[in-house]
């Protein structure tokens, strides 16, 4: 009998721990945000895409009005939404309203897209904490989540790719091209300057 009780308890615990939620954030180049958050414990997957605009069926060539964004699927019994957003804010330049790092323009601005009041409250509190830490105004807005359009297949897991692409430094394996781009764009250097030891490092 006790064995049955143990099995039932294990099953119930397993069900309780699988509390899958989603978070949608925009942090400049979606390749970088995807790369950062796929390394976070409790995150089950990250998908690159477009959101925040009215254009239907946006593409990489035409996503006017949309942000480059990611949809993060996570187990909230392992990492909370609040902790995820805190990490997100420390992975971007929250005082830059014109884009992120070397990527400029509306599509590369930061934003947090919330699905409900609980997410909105957590995001607002995380921004207040970030402002207190930095002593500066955070320009990252909190917006109501709308439809998330999944980006083209070649954008997914770009940082892991094994294809060869042409870069300013010549042909490179896709994963190496991503590293070259990220360093040349100054993303990590700027985060270090802005956040110091609090900069998010996956």
C-alpha cells in the first residue's frame, strides 16, 4: 500500500512542478535574446518572432511596426516570471530608447509584453527595481501582449547554426558569425558598462 502512496505522491509532485508559462520580451536582435535565455535553468524553449504591430504575417524583410521579440516558455516552479523579467532587464540597455547596441530603429527597441495583470505587476515592479539599481529612468515599456508571429526557420537557434554565411570578416560558420556579430555590436561590453556585476551572463 505504501508503494502505491509513494507513486501517487511522485506523480502529483511531477504534475505540480510542470507549471508551464510564457513570457514575451523584445531586446534588440532576437538571435541574442534567444541565445541568452535558452541557457537559463527552467526555460524550456525560446522562439524568435515579431510582435507589437498591426501588420499581418510579418517577415524579416517586412515587419514594419513590429518589434523583433522572443517568446520564452518556462517552468514557473523552477524560475518565476518576476525573476525571468529581472534577468531580461539586465540583458539589455534599458536606458536606450532608439534601439539596442548597433541595431537601431523601432524594431530593435526593448519592451515587455504582458498577458495578464499578474505579469504586468511583476514587470512594473522589476522595472522599479532596475531604476533603483541604476539610478536612471528605464525606457523599456510594458505593453499588452498581442499576437506573436514566429519568425522564419533560419532565424531559430541561429547562434547554433553550422551553415556558412558571409560576414564583414569573410565567410564564417553561422555559430562563429553570430559570435563575431555580437562582439562587433558591443552588446556585452555595453551591458558591463551599464550594469556592472549585475549584467546578466547566461
